[in-house]
């Protein structure tokens, strides 16, 4: 088992055949009280987990939003869009099957964002990014990454999996930034910069 922290640098994924990244959050009323606070908690907020497949320095496929199997072979799968944050466990997950990843894909950048207009990290509580070794169909948690509550940003680069020869490594990034909401180009530029 590996245990990952940002300070540790890249970790070898030797023996890891499947890797999952999950994001979970709880809806909040923000600073609204009364009826508005109840409505905000009931409606929830929509955060998005997105995995960007890279070919060298170029983003070539994206899992998330409305794309659940962007490589078309099951090597990069997204669980679907949770628009409220309600429910137990991870609200959205992305799973990589390393044996199926095409040779031209050199890395994956995992980003969580308040992508849709009107959503924000400030409208969510207890945001957590979890990394799992999903080898053999089990899910053993190897990292739990929490973004800073002091950030006013709307995106967080969570982690990056990348090839080194025929092996894979995983690096915890946990860096926040601003993207233009609803703009896939801005999201990909943010991911590429990490």
C-alpha cells in the first residue's frame, strides 16, 4: 500500500492496475440564514471532478461533465455528474485502468472545479479528494486531500498520474486557481499549467 502526501513527491504505482480519484462535498447554506439557507442546503451545489488525458503537453480527452468514457475503451471512466453533493461517500469518481490506456496518453491531470455558473467552493462544505488503489476490484484509500478553506478560487488541481517508461507514478498537487466558469478551454489551460 502507498500513502500519498503532497510533500512526498511522486509515488510509484508499481502493482497498481486501477486507480480511482473521488470527490465528496456537503451542501451548505453559505452565509444565508432563514428560508434562503434552507433552500441552498436543499438545492445543494454542483462541483465537478474532471480527468484530462494528456498527450505530451496537449490535452486530448476529458472525462467528466457529459463525457463518461472519453477514450472509448474503458481505460478512463467517470461515474457521472452529481449536482447536489448529497449522499454518502464520494459524489463523483474517475477510475483509470492502466493496462487499457493507449500508448499515446502520457498523463492524466485530475481537477475538481465549480465549473457551472452559480456554483462555488464557498457553497460547499467538507470538500475532500480521495485517492484509491482500486486494484482487484477493491478500493483501498491511499490519500485524502483537503483544499484550503481560505481560498476564493473555483478550481483545484488534485493530482497527476504520469508515465515513466512503462511504469506509472502519481503526484499529489492540491493547488487551487481560478477558471472562467463554463469554459472548457480555461479548465484545460489550468490543468496543463500543473
